[in-house]
C-alpha cells in the first residue's frame, strides 16, 4: 500500500494518536486504523472525517485492555466504523447503545463476555447492515436462556458459530437439552396437576373414609381429630339404646370396644325391655340420659323397630330429645331400609352392622380425646410392652438357667 505524500499527511492527521497506523487500500478505498497491541483501556476518539475519502472503515483494537464499547454520542466518529475487531480485550457485557447502523462486522473473541441482554439480541435481529458477529471463546455460562439467545442470533447470520459455554458444551447443544428439559417439566407439571386434581377429587369424595382410617391408625391426629368444648361438662360420652334381644352384640362387642383404652369411653345404656308397648313411656328418663351424653347410639334391629318405632308418642319425644346430642345409628343386617327411617335419620351418622370398617367409623364418630392424651397413652402402652418383654426374657433366662443346673446335677 503505497501512499503519496499528501495522502500520507492527510491520514496521519486523522489517525488517533493512540493508534499505530492508519492505512487505506487505494483500490477499494478501505481504511484500516491499526490500534492493536497498544495497551489501550478504551477505544480512542475518532474523527468524523475518516469516512470522507474512504468507502469503509476498519477499527482494529485487538489485544488491548478495553472494558467498554463506547456509545455513539460519546464518540461520534465511532459511529462511522464498519468493521470492528475487538478480540483479546476485557469486555464483559454488550450494550444496545454500542450498536450503530454502519456496523457490518464485529469480532469479539477472547473477551470476558458472560451475558447477552434481550434488548441487545432484539436490536441485532432488527439491524439490516450487520452481516457477521463473532463471539467465540468467552466466559459464557451454561445457561438455558443464554443458549436460546445464541440460537436466535444463529437465525440472523448464515455463518454464525455458536460458542461453547464454560463446561465445553456447545450452547446449541445445551439449548436442545434445555428444550427437552422444558418439555419434561411441562409433561411432569401436567402429570402432577392431573394427579393433584384427581387426588383432590378423590379426597373430597372419600374425605370421611380417609379421616376415619387416619384416626384408626392414630396418625395425623391434628388433621383428623378435634376436641369438643363440652367434653368436661357431661358425665357420659355416649348413651346407648337397644333391644334386650340384641344384648349379645351390645354387651360382648360394642361396649368392650368403646370402653377399652386408649379411648376408655364412659357409657350410659338403657334396655328397651324396660318399656312395654301400651304402658306409659318414661320419656324423662330418656331425655335425662340424652342430656347427659355427648353422643346417642341406637342399635336398630327388627326387634327394636317392632317394639319402638311404631309408637308415635315415643318417637316424637325421642327425636325431640336427640336434638341435644349427636346421633349415631347402627343398622343391623336384617333391617329393611324403610323410607320413613331414612328420612328420620337424615344428616345423622348412619353405620351398617356388616360394614368391615364399622369399629373404625364408630370410634371416629365418638368424641375425640386430645392428641396429647393419645400420645401419652401410646407412650404408656409402649412402656408396658417393653416391661412385659423384659419380664418374659427374665423368665426365659431363669428357666434356661434352671434347666442347665438340672443337667449338671
């Protein structure tokens, strides 16, 4: 590149003093300002006149310590640069303000770039003059959003080389794995959402059975158990009404189940054999029993219906008294489901005698002991079991010692 004296003086005057040289290709009129390897910390001020006698301008500031690309308003001549070589500097971020309409080629390899702002990528995609952008060998993190932005840039430039991230993985490959991960998370989210809806629907439909089961296992008592404010005010936990013909079930099964630990319910029972059809009914006795109990349990059998349900005066008095306590009805297997009976028992706790979960449901319908009391009982039960086990071991050891002594003798 040979320049005449006038041309040499002209470009020497326009060339920034920080640059090593300014050369122009006389044939193509391409101006190159060589400011590489000059220990620069910022891009030098550039004269606006550099484009007057040139068709394109290349600024070579490779291998310096530049940290920031200037905005055009801060360095007006910089807005006339067409080709920018920034390799081997310390730039760590790209700002949309550093882009201008005249840039056609930008190379920024071996810098400290670690992020791409969305606004920068959007602006690059809108720019028509920028033909190539080189971002290889930077400190790109292995980030899904960054990988997506790099792929977006790849749609803009035909020869765009997607960089690798700090782990050595190509960001384009990372983007594929991110898409797979997103799809997996979407599918997983859909499955979890469906399961949540399904389990919620099942819980709403079977919440009573679930609570009964948890209560019977004595777990999650804070969720399924509740204390009643009148627990200490009434002398009985339940009043039991039944026919004397059914006392085998009551005496041998129902009462022992309710009276045993850890619940240890206190019961009040009245046999219907004391009341003969046609005789005056001692309604005061029933009312007093019901008023003194937190629950009323009726064991309804054919015999019970024959002796009680046909007595209108008794039924009226009895139902009036039931408004003072919660009613639990146990239907025997041989009882027909009369519509009148069903209507009378609406909104009450209705249990079937042949239900395999009868006892769990009955205990759940009874007044609940405090969770602290139940935990105390479990601890006491565990301690009793431990002591019984130790006592049994001692007996076994004593028996074995006696056997060995007999053998020796």
